C-alpha cells in the first residue's frame, strides 16, 4: 500500500464511519455505500500519489544549482518511468490505451517499456 493510501486510511474519522449505513439497513444498500466510500478514498489516494510524484520532480528542478549539477538523462529516465508506469496503471496495463493517453505511438511506448525494464 502506498504512503498516500495509508495516510488517507488513517485520516478516516469516526464521524465519517458513522455515515455508513447501519447493520439494520439492507445488505445490498449498505455494501453499495461502503463501496462508494472505498472508491472515493482510493481515488483520492491515487491523486495524492500523483501530486507527490510531481512535487518530487519540482523539488529536484528547484534545488538545481551550478555546484551540484544534475544528471539530465537520469532525471528524464526517472520522470518517464514514473509517467509510463502511471499510464499503464490507469489503463490496466493496456499498452495501446496508455500510448494514446501519453500521446505516443504504441511502438515508441513499447520500446520505452522494454528499455526501462517496466515489463
């Protein structure tokens, strides 16, 4: 479980849990409301993970100075790896859909997946 998901689960308050249907509610309705809550929490966690990745990239760029330098190609590789992995996650591993999402050709995406060892 990602750090964002764990943090989000820990942030669920008893007041939020009180909003769930009681055991006297029909099982189907109760299950649907619990699924809705879980889905919204997982969506929020994914969003936080994505924002965290962007923040890490931004902090690398902002901390750049002439003395420390940066390995440009390594930073590009890290960014592309995260971006491709996220696209594959969002598309359930479907490379054709991930390529469309990223605005790449499927051959280009497949090449990058193999060269970065993401398969």
